[in-house]
C-alpha cells in the first residue's frame, strides 16, 4: 500500500468487470486503486519536492510497448536528495533499433526486476512530489498505462520542461533535450539512458527557472506547462 502525503488521496472503488448487470452470478468484481497527488495552486515551485524522471521504452505506443528502464532523481532546493534507477526485464526481445539507440541489450535486461515489482517501488518514491519530465506526455502516458495494467488509476501533478522551453525560448529553433543541452552548454553522461537524460533535464529546468522563467513562482503559474 502506498503511504500518501498532503494533497494526496487514496480510495478503493469496486467496479464490475462486465457490462452486463442482468445476472449477479456472472458479474465479477475487481478492486482498483485510485492514486492521486495534486499540488496546491499557491504552492511555491521552489519550495516543492520534485521528481525528475525518464523512461526508456520498446517503442512509442504506451498501449503496446513497455518500459525497459526507469531513472529518476528527487530534488529539494535544487539538491538531489535521492535517486531511483532500474532496468526492467520485459520477458521478450528488444527491437534492434532500441538496442542501437539506447545501448540497452537483451542480455542486460535478463534477470532484472519486472515492472510488477518495480512500479510499486517507484510510486512510493514519487509520493508527495511534483513529477517533471522532458516531453512529459510521453513518460506520464507510459506511467499511467502501466499503472492501469496493475489495477491503479493514477492522477499526478506533472510539469513538462518541453512545454516550458517552447514558451520561454521562442527564438530557439528546436527544443529537444539535445538542443537545450547545447544552448545551455551542458553535456550528457549517457544519452538515451534514463539517469543520463534526467540529469540534463534537471540542469535545463534549473536554467529555465533561474533565467527566462524567473518570474514563475507558484504552481498556478505553471498551468500552461502541465500535463495530465
């Protein structure tokens, strides 16, 4: 069970697993968890706990593809206070293009924890924290899809650094993580590996908030840059 902090809510709701209600004998009930974390609109972003996260996956479709690596850093007052990192055994071979792009191989994944054991740990890691990712719709989409497959409906306060960069750096032609790293003169420890991308995302975000976005203070002001 996930311990929830302030502004978090947990409820268990019984849903019938079939649409037909004609026969109680044929209606099975399944238990789903509703896990939510909502930041108060007046909360100062710099006083909040952040979890910057990144997934490597087998593809782009969260309905069919799977997470093969999770990386995340928990941050308070611009200081990393904790880190989460794991490869995930998906019990199937990786597409060749994924292996070439990320450097992650089938051999590396074999024997690693499964998503069924890693997801509860990751949800405990992020509790009470604002989630942040570059192109957060992608990563949050995979997190919500995997949560749903494990009986969890997830709603979480999430900020997208890509949306933020698009608004704050209108003259920069491209807003990819590579382009932003080049703009702020940052280097990757490992590109297309979760923790490597998380570390650069953290530095990009700090630059955006200290410079072009210095006027942004409360969570309410970040509404245009959130994803659901």
